[in-house]
């Protein structure tokens, strides 16, 4: 007698996930990559203007570390490698517009509930630690994201009320940016003012994550980091006065002939214009956000 067994899609996915965890092939990989789309309002005074960025979250099961960074990091890194390979050439033409900018410029590494923030200020590289405060309240809402069944949760953090959806079908306590510590991967998170929204758009296994050169970052306290940022915002062309121009990712270009006073003044106006158009911070109650907006206003 033949017996017909019916397995639901959810149960089937859980069985496959469990089998893959127990199999050697899964443990040889041990690394996952999650792709997120960020829709955001950069300027709080023009809420009708929306922009879109793309970010990557790499997760290493063995070390329990996650790495969140802009997809533009890979593009800019390849440009830097190309430039370095041509350093012995007498004349190199570099188009600074080839370097892509992102709204979130930091690399964020999570280990348990401690976040290491890798950030650049005026060509200098800094690392500081943060512990995220706030407690999630689990909700009763359900949502399907990329065929994963998700449950809701809410939190007050960063001066905003956030709603997240997470899936226990991917049992990693991680998410985009500084969101995590839910019983499953965060697949969607947005603030109730509809100014920032992260959405999971892809999942894949990887053999190796991106190799970051963290050795060039100086470990400092968050207080010192804020002081450095305050000094930069007050005089964002200090390095340019020394004949150095810097991209968002900290790449430095030394110009032998330097810059004229008018060029420096125009660059200062352009920097302040860009900062004023990106005044809407994800963490609007953060000290960094307050420093920036205090000077701009």
C-alpha cells in the first residue's frame, strides 16, 4: 500500500534548511550574503524626494560576525586597485565621479550585540564601539518577504519608532544597519514616518566575504570620534588647503599644484550644500546628527 505524504511549503523549506545545516556542504560554506534595498528621504525639509541605495550584509556562522556595507564599496575598491596598479605610470587621469557615494558610508560589524563602526573623516580612518540600547516588542502581524514567512516587531530607537519583520526560517539574529537581536533574520524594517525603509531583496551562500583592511583604522572612543567629526564639519576643506582632495571612502589624491582660494571656497560651499541635502539622519537623536545639523543651521 502506498501512502501519499503532503508537506507544506513552509515545512518543506524548514526541512531543507535543517538538512543543509546538518550536511557537510553547508558547513564548508558557513557564510551567507544578504542584499538589501534602502529607500530613504535624505532631506527632512523635502519629504517628497526619495532616493534608493543598495547594501550588503555578510554573515559568518562560525565567528557569529556580520558585516554591513554599501554595494558601492566593492565598486570603489576595484577603482582603487586599478589606480594602485598604475602608480608607476607618470601620468594618471582619474575621474572622481567614478567613485560612487552612499547615504550610509560606514562599515558596520556586529559581534553579538556589540557594533564596531568603521568610519572615515576627511581621509582619516576611525573605529569606535557601540552597544545598541532598546528592546523589541514582538507583534502579531505576518508578512511574506521573498517567500519567507515573517512576523512583526516594534522598537523605539534612534529617535524613531521602527517596525520590523523577521523570519525564523533563517535563524540568524541579524539585520541591516544596526538592527538585530530578533529570533530570525530581519527582512524588512521601516520607521513610522516612512522616511527610511530597508527591504531584503536577495539571499545567497558565499565562499569568502569581502576582505576589509581594518588595520588602517585607529581605535578611538565614540566621544573622540564625535569631536573629530565636529572639527571636520566646522572646516571641511582643511585638507584641500594642503593640496589634498579626498573621496567619500577616504581615498586621498595629492595635487602638486594645489588649489586656488576660489576653488577651495567653491568646494566648501558644495560640501555644505551636500550635507544640508542629507540632513535627515537615520538616528536623528544621535550626537553626530546633532553636531552636523547644529553647524548647518
